C-alpha cells in the first residue's frame, strides 16, 4: 500500500457502496478426502460469485507469519499491522466488550493463589468458576474505585481471567508485567520501562496491594497477576484516511471493539448470521462501507470441528443472493486469516479472496476455495492492499500524479 | 519479511527439523529444444516431490536484480540483503577459505606491472601463473608480517589475484580503493572516507610501500592494487534471530564462509554430492536446520555447459529418496539465483521453489521446473520470506499479536 498521506490525498467521497464480508478463519488445509472446508462445502452462490469475480490470495502480515485477530483485521481495514500494534490489555478489554477512551490504560489479569510467604503457588487460582470470578470482581470494584485520581474499572472474563482499566490523564504505557510468569516465586509489581510510565506504575502497584487486601479471605483467588499493560491507541479513523462512513456488523465484542478503534459505527447485529445480513439490509442506505463479520468459521476451526465449519459457510452462502439484491458497487468475500481445522488454531496460510465489481478483469476461477484462488487474476498479495483495491473499484480514488 | 525484532519475538525452539537444499544457479532459460535444464533433466524424484509440495518462484533481491552469491544466500538465510551488504574484500577472503575474525579488515589485491615512473602499465601483471602468485605471496608474507601493531595476512588466489587481511583492534572500513582502475596512471594509495578509518589507511598505505619494496625484483608483478576494503560484518546469528541450531554442508569455501557468517556450524562434507548427502544423514540428529549446497549446477551454468548442468541435477535427484527417509518436517528445494547456460553467468530470473511439509496446500504443480512453478500456490515471492515460511511449516513461530 502507498503511505497514509498519499491515500488521504487520493480518497474521495462518493455515493458508491462497499461490502467487506469476512468469514473469520475461513482458510483451511486439506483434510477430509484431501479437501478443505471450502472445497467440501456446498456453496453454489459463493462459487457463482467467484466465477464473476476477480480472485486471489492474501497474506495478512507476510509469508509464514500467523496473525492474531487484531493485526489480521487491521490489515483488512487498510492499516499497517506492524505500525499499529495493539497491546494485549486493550484487545482483552475490547474482547469482553469494554468501551475504551483515549485516557485508558488496560491490562489482562489472572486471579492466582499465594501462600503465607507471598509465594505464587497457582497462577490460575485453580481455574475458579466464572460465576465466582464475577462475584470477586464485584467485591473488588466496590472496594477499589479510584487510586491517585485515576478511575479503576474491573471486569470479569472467563474462569480466572479479568480486565482492569486505569482511566486517567497522563497514564502512559511502557510497563513490565506484574506477573512472575512461573509458580514458586513472589508476587510481582510492575516497573516503569520509561519515565513517562512512572505515575501509571504507582497506581498499578497500589492497586495490587489493595486487591490483595480485599482478596485476603477469597482463597484460592487471593492474589492478582497483571500483564499486557497497553494504552488505547489513537488510530486515524477510516473517515480521515479513506473518506468512508463505515459501519460494522459483528456479533462478538472483540470485532466490534476493533471496528470502533478505526472509527466504524457499530450496528446492533444480534447473535445470528441471519440477523447480521438483516442488519446490513436495514442500514444499507446509511453508510458507504460495511464490514460484516462471521465469527463461527473461526470458532469451529479452533475446535478442530471441520463439519461444523462447513455448515457455517454453507449457511453464509444462503444469504449471498439477498446481499446481491442490494447491488453493492464492490463486494469482497475473504477471511482475516486461516484457521485450519487440523491445526486447531490460526495459521500462516493465505486467505482465499474474491472481489466483485463492475470494473474487474474476471479470471478463470470458478469456485471459491484456496486451490482455485491460486489461479486468480489478483495473484497473491498483501491484505493491506485490500482496502485500496476496494476503494479503486468503487471509483473512490483519484489518479496519483499527473 | 517482518522485522528482526518481531522475528526474534516469534521464534521458538522445537524438535522439528528443516532441510534447505540449494542447487546453486539451478534456474535456467529455455535453450536446447526450448527446454531449461530442469525441463530437460530426468528428475523423477524431484518431480514426484513437486507434486506433493507447495511450489512457487522466489526473487533473491527484487525484479530485475541479478545477485552475487553473497546477497542471494543471505536472502535465503532470512537476512535482508540490502541491510547486510558484505564487502568484496570479505567475500573474496571467504571465497579462498580464510577464517575471519571481528578484528579483520580484508581486501582484494591484484598484482600489477608498474614502469620506472610509477605508472601502472598492466593492472593484472600479464595474468601471472597461479604458482608464481603463490611464490610471491610467500615472499611478501615473510617480509611483511606486522605494521603499526596490526597483523598482516596475505593469501594467493588464482592468477594475479590475492587477498590481504589486516588484523588489529580499531581497524574500520570506509576507505577508497588503492587502485587507479585504468592503466596509464600512477599507483594509488587509499584515502580514509571517514575519520574512523584513518589508522587503517596508514597501515594499508605503509603496506603498499613495503610491498613495492619487496616486489622490486619480481617484474611483471612489481606493484599491488588493493580494493574492496571491508570489515568482517557482525551479523546476528540464526540462533539469535530464529532460535535454530543450524549446520552447513557445502564443498566450496565461499559458501562455508557465508554460512559461518550467520552462525552455522560447518560440517566436514568432502568434495562430492554423494558425500554431502552422507554428511547430512550422519549429522541429522545433531542440528535442527541443515543448509545443503550443490555448487556445480552454478559452475556449469557459468561455463555455458547445459549438458553438464543437466547431469548434476540428475545426480542430485538420485539422493532425494534417501533424504526423504530422514523424514524432515520441512524440506525446501530451490536455487539461490539463476545461472542460465545461455547467459554464462548469474541472472535476475526467479528461482524455482518447492516446500514439502505436513501443513501445506498442495497445488497443481507436477514437475519441478521454472514453467510449472509459475502455477504454484506460493506464487512469486521474495527469497527473504523463505526462512519465515520454513519456520512456520516446522511450527517454530508463535502467533503475531492477539
């Protein structure tokens, strides 16, 4: 991608509409009968669309690099994922649906078990039940609401995990983890790695002391380990960079959070794929860019559940005709990264990609899957080029130079 | 490739094993019956491997750029060849098998002929015989062993060429060539191009004066021209960057030297292809990364000897089954650059490439050659991405971001 300044100077506001449909982790490796999920699935509508589209394969970061959801999505949204690295704490907060502001410093927490000498003997407090976690977080929140002028916001996650947000002016990142990482060592405090983080370190360490005080009677959850301290990053919005009015349709908090980071409007999209497509239809007149996110292709990939991953993409396929009725000027269908069922996790393999618009060179790809996309006219390219390509096909980019 | 800091943070040590088989200069241009060397050769084992691999084409540097062996190999080893430029003097020293240390400043030398007025009248001293070169180098070495505290090491090359290494603390590069480049001009001294190189310049110029003194009776080899002054570069090792324990199996000094520069262990590999594969087998348990280098595909390419280049790759093909018996987790077969027989030299054409592992999307390539690899699922990519890709397929890379 050309740099942000050039993109800014080329982008123009127009009436044309772009839909980016992301089937999370859709890319797969051959497994059942040597087929991938896309090859196995009955997806006549996606296949038909592929035969009328320009296809290819995209790399979220670069060859061999397996991305997390954060960097993989930033790439697709047109942001350099190396330049804009979002800290763990922020992603975790977004993941449980917290709303962050530019004054926030967030971190991930574990409840842990500490013995009488202050030695950590279980970094996960025996993986306490989520209900107990919720109760303990409420108790902590009641007792600890403010430290040195900063607001403290505590939210439970699953089992032993929680998130703390320190909200206040001048709280900077650059802090070591307050986590010994191994059992058999003492509880650890954070240390500022640069002078700007001094005040934040004081607040965090005071929080740790107060938390231990509150948790005294809560064994096994009688200590906290905090890590991944990160400030809410100030990203330029998609409006500023690309002159878009973008909206996000997603069911999971993490993706809503990521979309919000780049300035998308978050639409109420329920919990089903049906409701997501309905949301698109209902809001189609109000925005010029739609990010529609399908989560469960990834979830079932992570579970190693090939069959269910197939079912999800078959369900998505059913909604393609009504999406096409909206006549988007540009429609892209792709993944953010691959989640092969046989790997039960994200992988480094490129994403199948297709772009449908009036101004493409249709290629020889007749089916939407990994092997067919190899033959695509778009070749193999960086996911960070997807956004410029969509803008171009929507006639939203001026000529560069004269 | 992502930057070195990120690679460092993602790489993990595992038991899995990687073999990188480099047939030097294997890439070719169609000549005999419009076939390239790989198309002409009978290579059933490599073809069979291609049909089970992910294939593609790699560019050592970038489109149109013909690389020397140094940058082409650095790329394959995962080092940015633009960032790490190794000076000619160092490559020349490595090429004749000299062992360099971090205190060394090396240069290439020519014996030349100077007339009574000090004018250079032959820059190659009539291309004196290598035996005479060796004799003269011994005489020089006897008379000149130290200057201003620096050790002087002189080694003969072929014909009129030799190498001088200046070994001492604080000898820095940044020196002009002590070579008029054309005949009819006076013998030239080096000049420091930056203050740090002042001391080195004094030593080098004193060396030139002493050499002329020693060579007074050795006409036509009565002068020395020195160029390509370069310090032994301190590259991070493959162990530091990628957490590998790498070993090199090569028959030519230059490649052993390059491998040593990036921290590989150099295995005793004899002089034949048979012995090289035997060395791999014997040492297979001791390392987790093997670089196996076949030199003669390049040598015969440089000679324009199409037939012999075919024979060499056919010989390599015979050893593929016993390599596969070792069950490497990742096996890559490729070249470092192309050396088309009709060009009699290195060229800018991309390298045929195949990667075999458990976690690939097998593509439609059925034969290992330039034209087939165009259809490969890996597409056309930078050689500097080969190492990350091998690490990923060996499950030696963590996820980037969350």
